[in-house]
C-alpha cells in the first residue's frame, strides 16, 4: 500500500543545493540503486549496535506478548538509515508496511484510507513527520493512543463526525529535525531513537557489502579509503562507491584499490576528510567574513546565499561532528582545526584540543545539544 510521495526539499520548500556527490540527501536518479542496496534483515544493518539492540528487545517483547510494537520515532541527519530501519521492522515483525510523508498529507481524509486498511500490528511509516499540518497531527493523536479516528461526514462548521475504530497499528515516524516536532507528538512515541553518523570502520563494512551486491571487487584498503571520505553517511558511501566504480572500470581494470579510490575521489573533488567545496565555503566564510564567529545562522545564510534551514540541517551537522564548527548561544564559531584545514593562521588563545573556538574563551560557548533551537 503506497500513498503519494513528495519531492524532497528543505522546510520552506526550497530545493537543496549542494555539491551533488557528497550531499546526504537522496538524488532523484538514486532511488532504484538505494532500493537494491537496502539491507533486507536487521542482521544486515551494519553499525548502530546500541540502537539495534534496543529494537531487538522491543521486537522480542512485542512478539512474546503478541502485541504490536510501540510507536517508534527515528531522528537524525539524512542518509543514516531511518527509512531502512522502518522497513526492516515491518519485515522482522512480519507485518505490512504503508508509507507516506508529512508534506504530502493535506487533510485528515488523506489518511483515512491508509489507517482503515491497516491490519493489527501493521506499520504506518510517516517520513518528515515534523512537517505534518496541525490538523493532521490532531487527527492522529486518538489514532495513536486509542486506535480510533474521527471522520467528518460533511463539510462546514456543523458537520457531523463519526468515530471509527482502527486496528492497533504501529506508527513509525522519521525526521531530520527533531527540534521541530511538537511536544504532544513526541510524547506519543514509546520509543525514540537517534541515529548518529557512522564511524569509518562501520562505513567500510557497508562499502564492502554494497560492493558485493553491485558485483564490484574492492580491497579492504580501498573500502577503508572510501569510507573515511563518506561523511559518516551510508548513503554517501554507496554513492561514492558507484562513482568510483565507474572510474575504476575505465581507468583501472575495475578493482577498487586504495590508490584507485584516492585518484577517483580527487577527480570528484572530495578531500581526504570528505569535505567538499560547500563545506569549505562555509568555513572560509565564518573565518574571513565573521572573524571566526560567533555568527548567527541567518547572517551566515545571507553571506552564503543559502537557505538557513538547509545550512542547519544538511551542511552543519557534519562540520560540527568533525570538530570544525561549534554552536553556542551567540552563534557559530570556527575552531582552530577549521583554521588549519582552510590554511589560515590560527588566532592566538587557541584551545589545546584544537577543537575549541579559535582565539576565543571556550567557556563562552556551550555546546548546543541536538534538537535545541539555535540562535538566529
Ligand atoms: N546501517 C546500514 N547498513 C547498511 N546500509 C545502510 C545502513 N544505513 C543506511 N544504509 C544505506 O543507506 C541508504 C540510505 O538510507 P535511508 O534511506 O534509510 O536513510 P534515511 O535516514 O531514511 O535518509 P533521509 O533522511 O534522507 O530519508 C540506503 O539505501 C541503505 O542502503
Ligand atoms: Mg528516509
């Protein structure tokens, strides 16, 4: 059962621009290959051990009690496996999987069909759940809590409504913007799990598995080389793999050795840490135009000619993870390491760790927690 899907974009509807090769967002021509590379069982889902363990426990407990799974929310940056996990859950539980997404649902009626078609234990997956309209959210609350929905029988202020029962289903939500989810919505999920960037070691295993699926020969060193440049993101790792394969076929007899991977990625403009042209532009802007910060998100967005939400959602998490940018109450600050990577002299007063805000007193800038609203 499939509901209409929508094109991906940032929260305000603008299309995400970035060097395509390293964007964590899915590209239009990739949907087919994504499908073929998706793990089919939870045991094939690599890394995120703690999260997998808690899902295993939830699955076993629900199965033993012969009850549906609790409602589950996955959040975290794009391309880390939220959709994949939702599909795996359905397969592990042996239930049907229906999918829709926040922005395509206009009115409660758009969900009635899907909800009434669900059988006990089935999974309804709502992608980009932070983009649900308030009327839809309110329609969903009783469905999630008491498995009943209020259906309007006609239009207008005095329209009659009818209460209908739905089977006890499991709602699985996914979002890249946990901070934008309303509190009542959050409160209705029994399990809330965050996906984090993958260490290179796990990405190398993912590359190895994908290479096998694609029928490409990759050496262990080649897979590692590719993994370190994949920005902690399986989707990027798989994309780099496909592009490097093309290079290897044309220039290097098809085998992905470390040196072949290095040459191919150099040609594609991906540096040894996975930074691309846009990442560098952000760092250079913070350093050169704003003296290393702190700079508010909106000022930075204007200077870059880029949408603030996109910077925050798509570019920044990786830069923060790499210790190149810090988020504090007064805005973004470039770290000493960022100055070094950009070939700029590090200002005095640099913190010993190399990831403290360059030239600034570290205690002025607390680290922002995930989901926290940022200074604009
Ligand atoms: N742990 C993993 N092991 C193996 N492959 C993975 C893993 N996580 C993700 N992938 C691969 O990465 C691709 C992207 O994953 P997925 O579509 O689930 O990301 P997502 O978090 O839903 O992203 P988005 O926020 O853009 O919707 C999938 O095709 C899948 O093959
Ligand atoms: Mg997804």
